[in-house]
């Protein structure tokens, strides 16, 4: 056996930056309410079989995305760009209501990042039956290996490149913003 054949492959390094959002909401039976208190993403990813993948978790925020302010968004951008320097890809788990704003901020700060930066989340909390959370996170992790460097939203079987991603509240998914046709 050759020396190169016996060397193990370096693992694919993914940093998962957790900001809260619907996907990470848990139920408090005492208050009869959903809230962002626990990290559920580590458990969700821990159930996946990820060959030759090293996942690092950065528990940055535990907020509904409607509660994020510009200081929070700046913290997310800094954390993601710092992680991009030490990882082969970055996944940002984010609430869907303002995910597009954060994606645009990331694209503005790094239109040509060194690695794929993938934002994902869910329309239904992962602790609720029928949640799209596990599907979206799994697809985001796969997309990290397949996409070239850039900023993307990965939802419901699609990878959408920034800029121009928006939430379609009626369809309950993320879509590309329709381009305005020139009137000339």
C-alpha cells in the first residue's frame, strides 16, 4: 500500500453558528409558549451520519429573528467571517423572518467569501411534528460540500444565492426576489 493511500483524509470542517429562530424553539409547558432557550441544533446534527466531517458549534444568540437588532446582526456577521477563516464552510442557523436581512448583510460584508456560507432554519420548530428543520439542516450541510464560495440560503431542496433572497410568507419558504424588468 502506498504511503499516500494509508494517510487519512483531513475532515471537512464546518462551523455552525446558532442564532436562535423558529428551528431552535422549545416548548415551555408551564407558560404554554414556545421560546428560544435551549440549543436543539447540536442534538439534531448529532443524529446525522456525517462521514469525514468535523462540526464545530458556536452558540452565538438565542433569539427570535424578529428580535434581532443591528448590533446582533453585526455580531453574526463578525462571527461568521471569523469562522470562515478557520473552516471549510459555515452554516448559520437563523430565524426565517429576517434571515434575508442577515444574508444581505453577510453578502455586503463579504461578496466573495473564502468558503460557502449557508443560512438555513425552519418554518416549524424542530420539536414539532412535521418540522422542516432536520431536512433544511441536512441539506445545508450537504450544500456546504457542493457549493462554491458565496453566501446562500438553503431551504426545501434549493440553494439560493445572495443577493436577492426573500421569504415568501404565502408559500412558507425562501425564494429569489423577482427581478424588475426595465421599462426602456
